[in-house]
């Protein structure tokens, strides 16, 4: 479905419910909040399904739009959700009821009665921006969460997925007069002391593989408990692996519960390892340079599974 067709479909709807993905990041939350604001500007009733995993830094965008418990939608939209495995428990009941899926992942499963997907976009926020522009005026209420979406999914415009279009979208959003400085300060220039302690422990225990081209960084439950860290402190820890000189394959493993590890894989622009294909081998997916999966087993078993998947996909 084209941007224009998606916008036309949304124009004909009311009582819209927007879904974000499990452990929501800035892109999924910003897209949902921005689109919700755009729909409300048209006089539509629209809400976000409350996501229990959301962190404080992202809830600031979603808080005005949470659905009341008794809300019954007539039209359901998913944003930035590539696969059924990324639906959080309260959202899973809607998987077979998605009327429109908007996504930018190469691994997008193609679910939904209609879908608007473009894997060439650095952030789903770029697609939602185009849809919102078709729906009407891009006001600051629409622009602020969309800027957060685009900025966070590109690491504040430094990741290799950033394109000229990404910058054009960001510039148009800034022209609305939004307080982009606060967004950048919140997501990229502020760390709690507990977050710094987590990073110090991860760096102190990192384990290199493939002659230093790959690195494992781990966050076991015991570390979170020892530091007293919360979800707010652990947001986007995967970015840490990408700053190590000489590393083009960084695997950050966070223990969610005993024997269950969340893998966040970040790979280099040289294309040696395709993160999406590696994670698909492990039941997940994502982008060529940023993907994820949930892997079961002891830490050593999980590392072994990941290494086998990496070796099966590396190009040279």
C-alpha cells in the first residue's frame, strides 16, 4: 500500500487503536504518538494500547494517548512491529485483527489486512511522517514524537542507516518549532549513575571473538540486581558495542529471566555479517546492521548458538 493509500484508509476510520512493540523504543512509541496526534487533529477518536514495558524516557510521548481500559477499537494499526513475536502479551489478542501494519524492517512478516512497508527507510518515523503529511498539518504535537522516532532509530543521525531523506524529514520537523534539544538531551546526553555502573561492568567483562572483530557484552540478572538498575537504566545498551575500535559484530546479551536472554546484535557497514539474517536463524529479525532475538539456554549455550549463526552468515 502506498503512503497515499494508507492515509486515505486512515481518513475513513474512527475509534483507532495503535500498537507498539514489546520493550518499546523511541521509533515505535514516537510513530504511534505522532500518528495518534494527527488522527485526533482530524477529529478522530484514537488511542495507544498501554504498553507495560515502556520506559520513562519514551512514556513522555505516549502518556497523553493511553487508551482507557474499556476502549473498543473499530480499526487497529501496528507501527514498527516486524513480527508476531514482538507483540507484547496485551497486544497479542490483536495480531489477527491488524487492519493496517506500518513498518520498515526487511524482516517484516507481511501481516495485517493492509500494510505500508518500506525497508529503505532508516526509521518507521519517516514513513509515518509522510502519512501524517497526507492527513494534514504537521503541528508540533505531531512533530515532536516523530522527531524522537527518527532521531532514536538513527542514533541521533550517526548510524549507517541514516539517509538524505532522514535529514530532510528531521529538518521539516524542526521547522515546526519543536523543542528538539530536550529530546536529544533526554535520549543521547543523559545517563543515570546506575546506567554508568552497568556500562562499566559490561566493558569490564566483555569477551572478544573472531580475532577481535566480534564482542560479547552481557547483562545477567545478577548484575541488574547488584546495581539496583531498572528498565530505565538499561535502555539501548546495545549501542555500547558499536563504539569499540575494530569491532564490526557486537552481541549484547541481557538476561530477561533465568535461561532467557535478549540478544541485540549490531554489525558494521562493511556487510561482513548481516544482523537480520543471523537473528532470523535464532527466531528473531530486524535490519542488516541492527537486529534482535530471544535465545534460551545457559549463557555459554546462548553464546555458542549465536556464534554458529554468525559463522553461517558471515561473508568474509
